[in-house]
C-alpha cells in the first residue's frame, strides 16, 4: 500500500517518523489500534493521514478545546476547503452547528473533533448514526484509566457510545501509559485485540536534574533563568497562588514572565499563550493546565517548582522541552514536605482513589531521591530497559554527572528477597520495609507476620535505606509490582536465581533531602551559582572589626554575618547594590557602606572577578506593607500586642519583622514598650551586655543572664540597641 504519495500530497513530508508508518497501515486496514508515543513523537499525524485517505468522517475525541482548535487550524491549513475539519463542542452556536452537519452530510469533513461530553448528547448521536464514519480516534487515552494521571469519568463510557454510533475501528493514542494503564484502557474500551505500537520513551536530548527545595528556591529559579537569556521556558507550580507569586517575582527581577492558570479569564489565558508562542515573553509560570497541545518546538527548559503527583505528569510536562531535538533542561525542586502536602489533599477522596494516589506518589519520591541514572529509572517506570553506559543520552542527568558512592550490598539484597519470599509475596513495599526493621502494625499482626523468625532481620539499617535498596533491585528486575493488585511486590525469575546463588550487588547511596539542607545553598556551584567567596568574607570581617573599633561599637551592630556572606556572594560595588544585600537596606548602606563597596570594587578588579549581577534578587515587596505599618504605629506608641493582633501575627513573628527593619538600617523607637516591661536598671544591664558582647546571638544572652530575662525581652532590647548604635 502506498502511504508515501498521500503523505507528500497532504503534509509535504517525504518520510515517516518512528512508528508512524506501521500505525497508519494498521488504521487504514481497519484494525483496532493502540499507540503509545511520547510527546513530540508525531501522534496526531497517525490519525490525520488515514482520515484524509479513507471514505467518510473520522471522529476524534479530545479532552481539550484549545488542543482541538489548534489541530483544526493546522488541518485547514493544508486543504483548500475549510470544512475539511470541524470542532463540535459547547463553544458553537446554532448556525455553526448546522454548518458542521451540512459539511459532514456532503462528505467534505474528514475530521470531526469532539469533547467526550458532547458525544453523549442524544441529538449528535442520532445525527452521526446516519453518517459514514471511518473510525474513532481517542486522543489522550490515559484519561480513560483511573490509574492514569488525568482520569476523567466521562471517558469511561466511550465504549458504549462508539458501539451506538457504528461498529467502527477504534484508535487510542497517549503520550504516557504504564503497563497498568495500558491494560485498563484496552479492557475499558473492549479492544483487547488491538494492534499495539509503543515508541521508545527516551528523549536523549533532555537533561534531568533534581535539587533540594530550600528557602532560596525563588532565588535559584531567577539565577537559572537569567543564565539563559532569550531562551523560552515553562515553570510549573501546583497552586494558582504560587503561579502568581513566582510570575511577579520574575517580573520584578526584569524577566519577561506571564502567569497561566484556570483562574484567569479565557481572554487573558489566550493572550498569555500567544505571547509565549510569539516570543513576547520568555517564561510562562503555569499550573498543569498549560502546555497540553502547545506546539512550541524550542522550549529550552522546564522547571518544576513543586514536584508533580505522578511520574506520568512529570514525564509529560518535561516532554515539552526540546521538541526540536535541541537543548532541553528539566529541573525539579524537591522536598518531602511537598509530598506530605499532596497526601493531605488526597485525604478527602474515596479510599480506592487515595490508594492509587499514594502508590503514584511513592514512585515520584523514588525518582526524586534515587541516586541511579534518572533516565534509566524513568524509562523503567514505563516498562522500557535502558543501558546507562552506552544508551543514547546516558550521561544526561545530574546523577551520572556527579555519581554517588557505591557499596557492596549482596547480603542485604539476599535479606530483602528472603523477606519477600517467606512472607508469601503478599505485601507492598512499605510493609516489606516494616518487616525488615521490625515495626509492627495492624496488617502485619493480623497475618501473624510479626511472629516470624525473619521479622526485624534488617533493624540495623534505616527504613529509607531498605526502601532505596528495594527500588534499585526492582529496576534490575529482581522483583516486580503485581499489576492486578497494584503495588504488591512479587519475586521475578532473576530474583529467585540471585537467592539461590547471591552475586555482587553494588548499591548506590541515595540522596538525602533532610531539613538540614534547608538553609544551604545547593552544592555544585557550577549549576547553581556558587557560594560565598571565603577569602573575601575573612577580609570583610577584618574591615568590619576596624570600623567597629573606630566607632566603639560591636561589629555585629554594623553588619551581621549573613550580610557579610551575601556581600561575598554578590560583590556589590556601589551603595545601591549594597542596599539590596541580605539584611542591609538603604539606611545601613549609607551609614556604613562606603568603605565596604570601595574595598569590594578593588578586590573585584584585582582578582578579575566576573560579578553575578543576577544574584541581587529583588523581592515583590509583599511584606513592605507590614513593615511600614510597624514603623508608623511604633511612632504613634501603639502597644506591641495591638500591632501584632491587627496583622494577625504572634508576638515572636512581630519581633522578627521588627528585627528585619532595624537590621536593614531603619530606626525604630520602642522605648515606650520596653518601659512597661523592664525598669531602668534592667534595661541598662542588658544594653551594656550587648555593647561588650562578641555576638548578638540571643542564646548567648540567655545563657549569660541564666533565666533572669525571657527571650522576648532580650530580643526587644537588642532591637533598641541596634537601632540606637547601628542605625
């Protein structure tokens, strides 16, 4: 069968991409067909070409109006007759609907795009029953499966509707589907006899990196974007509020960014989408609503500010980078706190849905925390093997570029497999780990597993160690997840063989994303912009000490240590730049800054340093309103409790805001509040302490006074002291 002439005639191509030719052949020969092809692999051509070749109209079921509109415009672009493709959905008026029907009756329309909701309507079903239908294509078919990452209940009923209209072949297409999802789709549509085509999920041009999500995440994102001027990128966030915040912070820092989420009106969404396509903006900050069917080939990076709910979502969203086979950088920020937040959201859902959600989330945790080749982990999840040494794109991830330590774990693998086998292969991974570390729970006691001799044989290691090892032996096929009872761990042939005759198994040590990492700027300065210049830190501290001696005040009253470190990271060479350094502000810059910026400017010149201007991150001023309120109302001598209450703050939070004000160089007069708390002698005693102290740490002051004053009293006195001496 000649498929090349129509391909050239309609689309102007000389050759097919990947599996397209085989898929089209299957459809033209009236077979039920199931296609799994990653984003950007040319899925839509698989049903567009057969529809143009065959007699009658092909119905294409698609979940998104924007996506349908894009495709209809594209097909109309290759035909002299606009009626060749139509959309049938809630956005049409009566006249438009009649026009669609007329074109179908006259045999002009080859592709009819419908939303599943429209296909349920009695009037449409009756009309379509009387027409010649060539086949039904179901795009985004993972929506059929509740195991998919985007389940839509109205998709479940498609089988009956298709049968009602006509007994025609069904074509399902999806960009992501695990074995569980594939099985579910074929069963639900009653097409278990379908020809299945599965393209490789490997996108060798994409680089995968996961970084710990710290308090500096916004700064990291700005730094990343500024290092790629003029390149297009997408930043995904889970909530609309976060989308707005990040878009605003980027704008304030001179980056052309627009927000995109379902809360914006349709006109704004279209405008922002077009700005991105037409390169009037560099970055779209979006919830997952964005990107479905966006055909922008040169997206150079996709950043996940929040980790998504499933690896399918992650794969699909990262797949929007580098569609033209050029550079594509996929960066995700991860903290286990986000996973806990997602689990909280799920708790209101039905139990069955919660179980699925938890299982999908655990896969995401595994991906984020793994230290093995990320591409191998991801492709294994989609049922594909990958050679991490010679495979295409083998070194395109952070773990391969910075390999973690490995150690011999032969005995531990044997223990793990023994527990799975002897506990009768009936548990999910979490329970297997509980058995190993000897942690009882209702499920284990009901099966009397806690009484078995193997219970607790791995208690010398942590739960996270066993979970990491379990994931690693799954990827090498020693064990597998049961598809029917999803998540139950079963032994595989390779695992049985290992148990009989254990051989060496080198385990890579997992990344640790602890709370302690929270304040650290991410390691690997090459990719994240570096850490403070230690030589300069030391010299600036000497300079501070000299200035303090000259003025007769303690060094911390001039600049605190975090400010000094920030100077050694940002190299400010004028007062305006210095005022943007952490904890400095205009007042302090003017009062003490001249010597410092002159010193830094000389240092930069002598050492030939390239200054990272992009690191001076401006804030959106969200808190400046509170600060102004505090300054005005302490001037009016309003009681501190009243100021805190009116802004919904705890006392300790109010003190923190006040500290930020005085440490950036603005004076605050809170004598009136201190006079209510402490008498004159007490105030003098604490004031003298700070004048002599080596540091302004409150813990040191608490130790010194040994319970005589509480923390709030000491912090308020420190505010008075810095305000008078340092500002």
